[in-house]
C-alpha cells in the first residue's frame, strides 16, 4: 500500500489528478454546509494540508479551489460574504428546484454530498424538510428588466430585452463622443447567422463600422477591450458603456431580437439547446441547473427546461 493510500481513502480520492476538481468541489460544499460559514483562508489552508501528501502543484490545487467556489456560487449552492477578515462562504437555504424534468436539482444546505457541480435527485425520491421551488421562481424575473429600471427606463410586463436595447440606443445617442479614427480596433455587431464569431477576428456577425446605425461594439486598445454601445450618425459617433458584461449580453439579446434573429436554437430529437449570442448569467444558470453542458454555449436540456429558458430570453416576432 502506498504512503498516500490512507489519505486517499479518508478523502474518498483515487489519487488521480482528473478527479481532483470534483473532490475539491465536494469538500468545499460539504464544509460550508456543515459549518454554516467558512472563510476562504480556512478552505485554502485546510485543503492544502489535506492534499499535500499527493504532491500536487500549488497552482493546480488553487485552480481547483477557485473553480469549485465559482461553480457553487453560480449554481446558487453557496453565497459569498465580505467580512473584516476577508471573504467567506455560507450555504443558501436548502431547496429542491423543480421544472417538470425526470430529476430535480438540490441546492443549498441540503444534506446530500456529491462530486457533481449540481446535485440531482429523482423527482420521486423523498428529502425531508427541503422545500420545492419552481425553476421560474428560483431564477426570478428576467435580469434585463432590473437593468432597464436602473437606467431610468419603464418596465413593460409583456416586453422582452428589446426594451433594454432601445433604451441603450438612447443612452448611446446622448453619450460621450468617440472618434472612429482613434488608434485601436473597432468591431461592431452588425450581421446575422448561426455563427456569432469573435470581434478580434472580425468574423461571424462582427464587422468594421462603415455605416450609420446603432451597434453593440468592442473597442480594442493595447491589451484592453472596451464593450460599449455605439451610435454612428453622419460619420460622427457617440457611445455608452454598460456597467457590466452581463448587461451588455442582455443588450445584445435585445439588439438581435430587434433584427428579427433568434438568440437560441433547440433540437428536440437530441435535446440540445444552443445559445446563439453570449448567454447572460441567468440563462446560463437555468441551463446549469437543469442540464449537462456540451460546449461553452451548448447544453443538453429537456423540453421543460428549454421552455423556461426560451421564455426568459424571448424570440423574434
């Protein structure tokens, strides 16, 4: 028996590097649930000691810890708290997310241990004292609505992200002046098609600005990228910077829908959902809770979950 065998047995760990991420995620989730609150420093030092006998590089273990914490925050299993002693983590309330699928998703302080990024349970299985929450209630109202109200727009109950894009157009029209001939690269979202592309290659839907109009834009200068909304009229440009990348993604959705193009595609035969624009966090979380990720913008989700995501994102009229 190797010197690490007792450690591996105690940790439920095979000793193989490919199992490290799942194992660390389980340890972090279980520690936060059992303690009620754990500081980041305690997580880092504790797992450092636990896995020291395996001789992993510090960077490998640190990356696994960072990924585990990020995954648990995005799913809604834990909350990050800022204290005088630094960052720490607490479990969210235990709950069972239901959407009509064959399995339910378990979140928060529910007493189920798993190496999986998201814990699932057969919808017929019992779990005492864990409240069932419909997926729509868990997600809350579309985040673009909150952004629209924050920027001074009016919330329309029957609307979609096009309302946010139209308000962003007005903000860009009255925004700061921008010289189109400034040093750096400018790419605007102007085309359509199934391939979104990348601005630095000016591929897919991205192009250099040559005509008047309103565009989501990426402006590169040196090693920085500025994500903005650009208004060009008579060769003169003004722009407005959204406060976050997530808001920018919602505006792209509204912009795309306004052009009459879809922002998602679903193949029922394979249960494959593809996001055709960068998915905002809320939509990505819905897919994360209900499905299996295939590629960065593609998930396998059942029809019930697809309907929830479709309602959230909207469709061209």
